[in-house]
C-alpha cells in the first residue's frame, strides 16, 4: 500500500500541469485511475483543541499471556506465579492542543512510569517508559480513544527482562485529579 501513495501523488501532480496544447501528459493519463482508486474516503476530523487538556483516573492490570504463531511448535508463554504489576493504579494524561503531543504519568503496580505519545482524530497512542530506566520495571504501549470528556483504552506492558507480561484497561475523566 505504501507504493500506491507515492504513485497517486505523482499522478495528481502530473495531472495539474498539462503540456502546452491542453492535453494531459501520458504519465497523468496512466496514473489518474490509480490515484482515484487509492484515495481513502474523506472523513471530517474533529477540530484539534487549541489549549491543553488533562484527564485523570485509574487503571486495572492483570496477568497477560503471549501465544506465538502456530508454526513455532505451539509455544505458549505466561507468568502465572508472579503478582508483580497486578492490581489498580492511577494515571494522568495531558495533551498539548496545538501539537497533539500527549504526556503523562502512571503510578501503582505498573509505575512509576511516564507516558509519551500523540492524540489525533480522537485516538491516542503512546509509549510507557520507566521514570528510572535502571529499575527494570514495566514498559510498553498504550492505546485509547477520546469520547467527550473521557479517555478509555488499554496498556500492554512487560518487565525489562520480559519475565512478566501485563495488560491493563484504563478509564480517565477530564478535570482535577481525584
């Protein structure tokens, strides 16, 4: 799919500048159908906030498992004996309205950690990193969505040595911290 997008751009640019005589160039004629077929349906995105917004709330984490593809001889990995990183904790997120840059903190069984990512079109994606990288604590990814004044999503994390996997769900509300 990445190869189609540059061709669509070239086709659109070639179509904009016909040679003298008014006939479209051969490149434009050949690529115009490709450009039209690869265009995604347009979607009206909500306007980006112009000021910083914040959300605070809680998450609940649980033991997670990893199953590798079947062609890897049915390998199944889990860490059921450890309770590290399991339970409830708090988190706070802030987005810079003009840039969409997302930052925040995670405390509790998965913390102390920082969040760094982006909010765009009502969806957020971020990485979860340790405040002290040398502690080998939980790191991973965070995905979520913004609906009104609420942010909901999931985190998937592992310990620095990959000895424990955890998944968490979170629900945050805008306004002052609880």
